[in-house]
């Protein structure tokens, strides 16, 4: 029996006090529950700056889009910040632009 792969990778940048999360390409909407538990635990302990790297995702479902908006709202109500990182020219970057989410949540486009 092999262990299930984690749906996201994390590291904490102590200089900027930012939790950096990279969603893996296989990330599914149901994986958000795991991420939500992880993020709420760390937000409760005072981690209020988050980078969410969506660069490896091939697409973004509407439930995932809604969950990202919910995380942004949750952080903002606690004086926190969320930054999305998307790959230039990707369908996720296009969705961020077309939905105008890039005007609501800080979004960094990377090559």
C-alpha cells in the first residue's frame, strides 16, 4: 500500500512571514478540504500572508475559484493577504483575467 500524494506542497518564508503553497497538477476540488484545514490551522496561529501558486494547474474549476475567493475573504477579515501566482498564458491566468479575480486578489503572472 502506497501513501497518497499530497495535493499541495508548502514552505514558510520566515523573512516575509509568508506561507507559500503550491498546488500540484492533480489537485482536485475535493482536495480543498485538506488545504482548508491546513490553512485555517495556520491562520489561527497567526500566519496571515499567503502565496498560493496555481502555476502547475491545467484548469481551475468553479468550486476551486469560489474557494480561493473564500480564502481571500477569510484572510482579509483578519488583516491578512493572499497573493495568487499563475503561469503566463495559462488557462488559469486567462480565467483570473476574464473573471477579474486578478483585480480582487493580488495576482503575480510568471513565465
